C-alpha cells in the first residue's frame, strides 16, 4: 500500500455525549477524493475511518501496522468550517501513538488547518510532512518519491530538514497548483466509496444530521455527502473555507485571498449520484458552499436528478441574498427538502461588516416565507459574538430567529478560525484566541469564542447557550 488515508476521530472532544447518537457521521469527503485520485494514477490506496468505526488509538495503530503503508496521510478536514481545526485533536493523538510504537512509516497531514498554519503543524514531533492546499498534485509527487531525500524538490509540501547535532528545521517548498477547472473530472475523477468501512451494507456506519432525516433516526443511514463544486466566490471575515485553495506561502495570506469556485461536470456528478443510489442511499447532502448560486451549473444537475428519479432527500446551502424564487420549484421537484441559509446576524450593520460589504440588502423575512411556500424546510445559521456585537445586537439576532421560526437553526459562537481573515485580525490586534483545538469547537465544553468590542468571551458563550435554549423550548417552535 502506497498511502493509507486516515480520518481521525475527534468527535468525543468536539461533541461530548452528543457524539453517541445525535451528531452526524459524514463520509470523509477529502479522503475519498484523494484516494480515488491516487488510485487513478496507479497507486495502492486505503482508507481508515476512525470516526465511523469509533476506533480507539490502540485499534487504529494496530490497523495501520497491519496495512504497512509507505505513507500515512492524516486527512484533517470536515464539513463544518471549524472541523479542520478540531480534527487536529484526534489526528495528533493518533500520529503520536504511531510514533511511540516505533512504526517506520512517514506521517503526513493535509487539510484546511494545515493549509492555514503549515509551519505551526510542522513543529509537532509526530508530523513529518505537510501538504498545502488540497494537496492533489503534491500527494501524487510524494508517492512517486522515496519520501526522504526527494522531499526538497516536491512542490506544495513542507517537511523537516535534519542537520547533525541540531533540531530539525521546518521547510516550506514552493506551492503546487490546485486542480484547474479544465482538469476537475480527470484529476479528481470521483469518490472511492468502495474503500469505506461498513457493518452489513455500504455506508451504514454513516448517518445524517437528525433534522435532515425529518427527526427520524431510522432514516439517517445509509447516508452520503458529495460536492459538485469546490470553493466560494466570497470572502467573508469569519470564514476559512477557501484556505484550501492557497497557492501563496506568504505568512499574511488568508482565505479571502484564495476565493474562487471550480465545478465538476454534470455528467461526473450524475455518475457519483448513480453509484450512491445503487448503494441504497436516500439521504444525501450536497456540501457545496454555494450550490444555489450559478444557474448554469445547478440547473443541469437538478434536471438530471429529476430525470433519473433517484428519490433522494437532499439539502444544499445558499446565501440568503442568492436565493432565486423562480428556481425553488425545480429544487423541490429534484428532492431538495432543506435549504441551509447563512443569516448570521439580525443587525444589518453587523452582517455587512462580517461579510465585508458583499451581502446585498434584502428582506430576509420575505425570502424565508418564499422558500417555505415551496414546502422546502429551512435550517438557519446564526452567529453570536461578531466583533461589533453587543447585547442589543445579539438580542436582535435571537429575536429574528424566533420570528422566522425555521424548522431548524444552528447557533454558533463567533470563532476566529485559523485561515480566516478574522484570525489574522485577531493575531494582529492581540485578541485572545483558544489555547487548545477543543477551544475552536462550537459545542465543546472548552469552546472559547472571540470577545467582542463590548463583551467578554464568557458573555458571548452564555448568550449563545441561552439563545439555543430559548429557541428550542419556544412553544411556537415546538408546535411547528
């Protein structure tokens, strides 16, 4: 085996008891894409999903030892914006255990947190190599190398240079490109679904979000999630999604410098959806940051889904200001039963600042009413604790959430996530940041959001927790 791609398990630290039943378990998207890409080039590949199998460190190390891969690649990524950072919890614990057992395999890390802070990650003794951005071309070149004296010539990686009698020196090579639009179908040719573990049938170890399945545990598995595009055209202050597009090693680079979208062809998407339908998947997440943005791309996909009669129960993302009422009918017909909307803040000034002025002035109430009119459920995302927030503006956000009374709501404390413009602002101004990876988790006991210009971290977190309780115990919501 040339490379074993590992999805580490950080769920217990990030979600505590919620990890047992309520937290979703998603297929490891980037491990699947990287595996299929490497396999298409002739490399021997495996996937070890410690999260889905709930493996202990000892069990995971034993599996890795049995596989004897030339390279262990920790794929430190997830579907939530903070997951790349919180996944470092499990990745470092496992990498440390591998080193302690004396396995000779090289250990590499790839993912959003790594692309944001590659030199920081290289300081950990258990990390031999880091891959910048999505790492497709760097990984191919790594697997063609001897993983030792060849490292200095491989673009898109960082490694440790060892000199006699001194500590290793972290080195970053010149960046490698990301896969261009013209090569998406060829260089990222699909998902290696067959490499995932299962209990009695494919994808039965994975489960959807509880609400996505209509609050019915029986409908949560089998479950899958796919991308039809990568990246986002916007540069919101709190978001680090585009950091995996990074092709610039300068220290001050953040996600807003790497904005942009790339699309797979509708034919590629249909092939992957057909595979999932044949595997019995009915509950499907489209993970694109901006699926409901460019009609040129989403229309042919939805038309084909309707024609194929897959019968999926799907959810997709949309910005509130990009929802097109004339497209909602085809979304519903295709099986999109949930739209996730980034409402973020109830105060227009706070929202505009967070979105760096890119958020159009629209009537959120009208948009939500229009979506509901097509029998599409809404999961609204709210963030408490933006830099300009005070108790009054956070109360405005909660008041708006209660008024909209959507079928589901996420309520996040504002975190300066590594790779985001806000993280760089926080570093420049000396704002307090979490001192652990658990501190970046939205739902962990150690969650440590940013203070605002007017409030402490504790005040923000307390308000978020009470806002959640208020929303979900509201009789109007319970009646809905």
